[in-house]
């Protein structure tokens, strides 16, 4: 997805003269051509995330559309107050694009993990959250949202789904609807393992790439049965929005990342297994709660 | 109508601020009085901002980063016709446009909603960079407190401003020695010099010095500028001057009457 970010940003810089990209000393090599072409609108600001976020808000006040890119914990957790005050409270639009959440950098340890990012941005008024599951989907989501008046958060993953879906921003995609009593709602790249886990299972599958605002209306048809939410971050941001909408399903199961430090290293796949996001664990979860 | 001298206007505004603080039972008087002269001179003689120009792309930008001194800012915005007297006197009431920290979405002429320290300078750097990209000649002014500059974001912002040579940025430090209670900053001028800024040290209550320094920046500066304004917290009311007790306190009726008398 990083390649797609470079492609999408480069094209956006080309077509929109008010686009500015601020890097936190991450992805600098990848953006070298864009930097050369647009030296006044692509900056490697450095490793000072709080100031970078506020500076981006200043650029917005001056009439630009800023995008800040770096690794999730350093942008979202470290600069959280700047995001809250300088974008959301001021009522300014802007874009944050991260890599590394939740545990894409599994081997680098807890400082580089960030399962809390989505939950944290969800708490902020005037914010939107996008988790594309495929490179092609990012472009579509970004092009729709990047110029609006919200703080738009795009979390890009190292892992992608096998194929991309024709996702519509702010809408869920119904991937499988067989009138089953159990419906899986999965976010971003979790779709890959969900599809593998449900090959021979009678379940409906809803695919979500806009986590906030969540498309609650897409659930309407499925509320009589069991809803299983599979979200690759801490806390169920979707459940939060379902509750507020008063459109509760008959039964609901929420699967997300536990609020504890991940003390193991290894690969993302190994941590998926540890936390129940691998194919086998997802299948077992569904079988346990499936409403026959 | 008789035009009051600057000195009399400052006294008038101070009395108004005291009355408002007494009625609202809210306000940071000490800080408001330490920056009132600076704000008044900026809005009167230096800034290219008027109520008619508040949305123009070609305007100067002013940010009060030490937002708790909102009474001074609101009083000057009233004096310069950005807000009405009725609005000023509604300070901190339930439906007021004016809270203890001003909100850009509610108050004409306020560029940045303040409250959390250490944000204003970084936003100012972003605006200054934006004006440079657009090749707009206007300037960005930000007032920070000396206590506020403990924040790492202040120093980070100086690094960027210097690195990008934002000579359209003027940061005024309200050096009222609030910070002496925690980390002493001296030699502050030396530290600021070392960041590659033009540093001008002035008496922050002398209108001529405020005007000369900020106009020097406007006309000639080749580097980003810091005006180190030596001020007195609570300036003009003896009981308040340099007295931390008056950082966030409203006067009772006896105190109010004495203060008004002293200013009359």
C-alpha cells in the first residue's frame, strides 16, 4: 500500500496545487520524485510529530490541504492532543496517513505497535477513519475524502486482501449474502482470512473500509441474526456506532485486539495467531458463535 | 468624539477588563495586563487586519498562543470593532461568543482557538510557510508566554522556522517571569539567538519600543524574528504586579473599587 500512497499522493500533488505533503522522516526515498517535482509542497519536516501536526493545521488556515504521513504510534499517540485541538477542535480538515498499525512492525516491539489508533481517532469529533484492505481501494477512499472539512485518518496495512473490491467511501460492501443467520462484518485486510475461514460456512459477509462514519444502514437486513464484528485494532469502534444508532442486532460478538502490550516479536502472521486473527482462529470464533 | 491618547485607552480597557472579570468571576488578569500594551500597539499600528479584511487571503495573521490572556485580546478586538461591547461584557456567560479561551469559530478576528499551550507557534509556522508557498507578502505574528516556552513544540517550531527561513514570522515572547517559579530561562536571548532568529529585546509596556521592533521586523527582517518583550504581570495595578496570586483570580467588590481608583 505504500507504493499506492506514493502514486496517489503524486497524482494529487499534480492535479491539486493546494496539496501539501509533510513526512515525518518516513517514506522520504519513496517520495523523492514528488519532492523533486514539487519542492514547495513536499517536505520532510523531520522527527517532530507534534509540531508537524500543528504546522499542517497552519497550512490549512493558509488555504492548503495538508497530508501528514509517518508511523502510526508516533503520529496518532504522540501527537494526539495536536490532532484533537489543532484539527478537530478548530474545525479544520486535513489528512493523516499511517503505516504500522496495529502490529505490522511485530518484530520491532511495543513502541512500534499501535492497536489504539483507530479507537483514539474515533473519540475525536469531526474525524473520519478509513482502513482500505487493498491498494486500489486506498486511492478511491482518499480521492473522495482528502479535501473535505474533517480530519481524515487513513491507516494503511502491510498486508492486503487477495483482490480489491469496488468499495464506495462511507458505504459497506456486501461480499456475500446468502440469507444466513450469521453475518460477519470485517474491516480492511481481515477480509482475506475471513474469506478463507468461511469457505464452507453459511454466513453473510460485509466488508468495511470506512470505519467512521460506519455504514449502519447496511446492517438493516441482518439484524435478526447474529453479527460477528472482526476489527483489527483495540476496542470495537463499529459496536460503538451501532449502539448509538439504536439498531442493535439480535446477538452481537465483538472480536478485536486486546488492550495489553504484545510482548512477543516474530512476524505479523505469528501475532495474528497469538491474538486470534489467523484463519483457523477466525473459523473457530465463527463456529463457536454461529447461529444455526 | 474626543480621541483618547493611547495611554488613556489602555487605562480604559484595563478598567473594562476588571469590571468584566468581577462580573464573570473568571479571567486571567495578570497575563491580560502584561500583554495589553503589546496587543493594542499591534492592532493599532502594525497588523494589516481589519474587520472588513478578516477573511482576505492577503491579511496579516495574529495568534494569541497564551490564550488564557483572552480578556486582553477580547478588549482589543472590541476597541478595533471586531466585536461589540455587549459581546465583550458577556465574557464567559453561558451563551457568550467569548469563553476563557477564545474560539476561532465564534469570534471575529480570532485565527486560532487557544487554550492548550505550545500550539500557537507551530500553527503560526504552518501559516507562514503557506504564505511563502503562495508568495503572499503578509506577515504572521504570534504572542507566547514565557511559561509556555517550556513546551518542546516551541523549540521544535523555532528549528523549522529557522530552517525554512520564515522571515515573515514574528514571535513575541511575553517575558513576564511567570516561568521563574519553575525553570529559569535566562540567558533566554542567547538561547533564542542560537536558533538563528533576529532577536529584539524591548520593554513590553513601551508603545514606541513595541512599534519600532515589530515595524523593523515588518520592513527589514531577513530572518524570522523574536521580540523578547520584558513585561510585568498585572502591570498597572500594584497589588497584582508580579504577584502569582493574581494569575487566575477575580477581584471582590472592595478590590475592584481600589483597582479602578488606582487606574483613574
